[in-house]
C-alpha cells in the first residue's frame, strides 16, 4: 500500500514538473521563431524592429479583410498568415505594435442613397 502512494505521488510530481516546464518554455519561445528557410523568408527585418523600438506611442494597425468564407480558395489562409505575422511583430516590438482585424462584407461597402445624404 505504501509503494502505491509513493508511485502515485511520484507520478503527480513528475506531471506537475512537466506541465510547469511546458508552460515556461512556451512563454519564452512565443517571441522566438526559428526560420530555417534558405532565404530567411520568415525572419523579421532588423530595420522594422528598430523603427518599432523607437516608437513613442503604440503603432496601430487595422487589417481589413473579407470573411474567410467569402474569399477564393487560394486566399483562404491569407487572414491567418497576416495575423500570425502581426502577432510576431506585436511580441517582438514589446507591444508597441497593436492590431485589429476588421472583416468587411460586400454589403458594408455599398452606399445606399439614404446614406449618401
């Protein structure tokens, strides 16, 4: 009976240790991306990071995009790709870049005669 409690206690400690390692490693790696492409296609530009680091106030980005279900199939991942890059910039700039995603519907762009007045 004693061995059973020791085994369960050991498993509990090991699980807690693994969870805490996972949480801390994810937090530190969130701002780190490893770009293994030949031309460093996904590496943030040092110039961009330098400009953002000198910003006195947060840079506001508004990303206007059509809803995914209204996009042609070749552009279905466009919003995700852009938002991923903006998230990277936000973290790398220490939150000096802030962004908002705004979905536009075609109906929202059409001006009715009543709205013109």
